[in-house]
C-alpha cells in the first residue's frame, strides 16, 4: 500500500475510533478514492452497522400525499413555478387506505412526505396524524413536510407523530443561498431542526451528494454539522437534475460518492438510522444493495397510489417499482437475502428511543447544537 493510501487508511481508522476528524482531514478523506480504500471503509461501516442493528433492514412505507408546494427551490421538480407538473393531493381517506394496505403487508412505520402545501393546515394535519395513530397504534408515524413553526411541530408531536425528516441540504450558508430562493433562510432551516429535536422527535437531517457548486469543504461542513447535531436519522442521496428547474443542466451526483459518504456517516454516528434512498436506485439498479453494503439499514418502499408516484417527481427518472407493493416488497426481501440481510417487521426506532418512547434521560433546551 502506497503512502497516500496508508494516510487515508489512518484517517478511516481515526474516524472509527474517535467519530470525528478535523476539517482538513475530512477534505483529504472525501477526496481520496481508490477501490481498495473504499472496500476497507465499507467493511468498517458494516462492522458498526452489525454491531448496533445486526443484519436487519427496516422498511418504511412511504406515502407521497401531495406534490403542491409553495416554495421555489431551484433543484426541485415540484417547485411552485414548474408549470409542467401535474398536481395532486391525496385525501385523508386515501392516506388511511395506503396505511391499511401497508399494515397488512407488514409495514410498521409510515412516512408522510409532501411539498409545503397550504391546504394541509395544522388542523388538517393534526386530524390526519391522530387518525393514523388511532387506527394503527403500534406503528411509527414519520413526517417529511418541510419548514413549519415550532407550535405546529409541537401540535403534530402531541397528536402522535414520532419522527420528522428535514434535510438541511447543506451546512454552508452561501451554498444554501445558491440552491434556494431568497425567501428561504439557512437560519430558519437550522432553527426548525433545533425545534424538532427540542420537542422530542426522532429527527432526520441530510444533504444532496454532488449538488451544484458543492465542494469537498462543503461536505466537510455537512459532516461536522451532523456530528454536532447528532440526528437519529441521516438521509443522503445523489443530486439528480430535473429538466424543468433552473439547475436542470447540472450533472448528477454519483452512486460511488454517495456510498462512500454513507459509510463515513456510519462511522461518524454508529447507531444512526441510514436509508438507502430511491435516488440511489434511480442511478443504479443495484443502488439499494450498494447502499446497504456501505452501512445503510433502512429502505422506504412506496405505498402511494401508482399514479401519484409518477407525479411526485422531485427529479427525473425516479425509480418506482412496477406492479403491486406486495410484489415490490417480495422482490426487496429476496434482494436483501442475496447480500446477507433480512427485511424485518418492526418500527425500527433509534436505539435511544426504546419501544418508541423518548429516553427519559434526554434533556431538552439546554443545548442548541445548530448554533454552536
């Protein structure tokens, strides 16, 4: 092994031991790429994944319930200015039907994802969450519906929501400004994440890999932020352009770098819940398997009605399993078995939330990790 590889191997070992690196070390590790080092990194990530979660793969039933959005993020296919998007909005009855079908298949977590749709007021969302909680009391409810007020997040938590996914997108303020319109604020995004954690949600943050203008230094800041914030979940996926957006001509991110960063995050936060995202499968038919072998332990099959899946186009070419969800789940089970993993019927909570309850030792309000 040459001197450069030895240096990079040392950084991987250091990360495994200390769960942190300096900014300069992060950049060196991010830029270093050889097949030999990747496999070493992946093997270390799998070791940690198996230590905390064994060979189980947690499945979440994804319900994309609205593609209306008031925002105009420059990379997003459902941005409000995209006149080519065919808009839709599921009703509460539609959503409960998706949950029922998913429950019968064995799903014990439902992820409600949508644009920031003004129709879905706090009152409507609270009623929806309460209905799901009433009908499926043993299931976890995850929300991924963007920026809201702290009071709104509190009402949804009190109604029965357990988890919240809100990608920070980038921990570099200037970069955030290049990806979003002026009315969206980096500070507000960070404040929302802090509010969610203070309330007691299991919180997920994350970023796009290979987004326009992203540098290794930006990724280093993302990793430092994730270490400081200590989310229960981290969702990363390759940037994939959409032709009907201002950033549609930029190249996509890569599966290679996404898997590398999944492995790094597994060493950074060994007990985190890490999904192998749909974007990985969009760029590579074996993207889900590659993500799992890099340290991921969550996958989110789509429970949305087939016509809704086609319309919820955040980016182009989105992977969407044909046929019934039951067929897709059976296929997923076989694919996971082929690489030594098993799909399990469980809520799949973070280890610090035993049986879906917030750990009693969690102290809220004493420390704001987003501002230190």
